């Protein structure tokens, strides 16, 4: 049953939580996704079967949480995730970050490392506002962003995405690949080679850039950005089992 947390600046953050043993697991979804997605629900079942504490949430402007998507930015969604972890979990957590959630999880590792026991990312998209959108904008699109404050970009998931100037500028304040990125706990990066949204090279860049004693990248031939086939979901579960075993 969906519950709500009073989040930063009065934002209402929707979440679902199950009680269980720790370290708990927190699922962080992607850009314009919500906590009702295949991976989030599969992980909740996975955690319930094992008696593991689990939390999934909607950032503001996503799913059932308050606010308009177009008004949000990386810093807002990071603050939402921090408030949920601080207010709804106990002890150290293993984060499972999907796409943008991978970027959010890396920011959480930088800002609250004492609360993290491990990390699993799925098609992580750190710095995507800069490396993806801004780098891919034409001169005309950059001019339109400056003049109108937003541009539309096609989406493979339905309506076009509205990309705002604030999203781009705020993204620059939250980059993780332009400075040291220590990850002092077990880390597993999962990436499909058939991902049309997040290039495989980004996963290799992240592996090369981050520092840590227990870090691996698993590439899945042909897997797409959703990473939600039965085999891919089983890989997420296996990575989570490994991280939890090593975090204990």
C-alpha cells in the first residue's frame, strides 16, 4: 500500500516499504519512471521472500509523488532520495539504482557513505544531462533552451521528454565523473550491450573512473535499457545476493 513522506520543501514523496532484516535494499528508479515498474516490483518480491527490508519510492514529479516532472532536477530528486533513506530506513542500505537512479545512487555514495553497505546499478546513467542531452543538442536546440527555457526530445517510452534549462544547469552542479568517486563497499554495475539509451562506453567509463576494492562490471550481450527479461532480473538478484554477502 502506497504511503507518503513529507519531503524537502513540502514535497509529498510516495513510497512502499516492507520490514525485514538489514542491510535493507532501496530501489532508485530512472528518469520519468516510477516505483510500479517491473524491476521495482520484482525486487520487492525478491526481498519479501528473503525477509529483507526493502524500500521503493517515486521522486517528486514522478508516479504518485507531488509536483510536476518538468519542474524537477537532479538535485531535487537526490534530496527526495536522501529524505526517504534517512526517514524510512535504519542502518546501512544496499542501493539498486536504475538508469538515472544509478546517478542518484552515486551521489548518495558521495554525500552519505556511512549509510551505504553496497551498490548495484542497472544501466547507470551518471551525468546524462551533460553527456547525453547537452552533448547531443544542435546549435538550434541550445539556442531554444536558452531562449525558451526548455526543449522537447523524443522518447522511446511515449510522449516526448521536456528538457529544461534548469535540469541541464542543475545537472552540472551534480556531476560525478569530473571528480574522485570513491565507492568503499561492494559494487556491481550491470549493463546491456544493446542499450540504445545508455552507451556501453559509459559503463566502461564509470568502472575506470570510480575507485573501490570490490567492483565489477557485468555486460549482457544484446540486453536493452529496460534490463527486465527474466534472465536480466535474475542477474540483478544474483548481483544483490553477492553484494549483501560481501557487505555482511
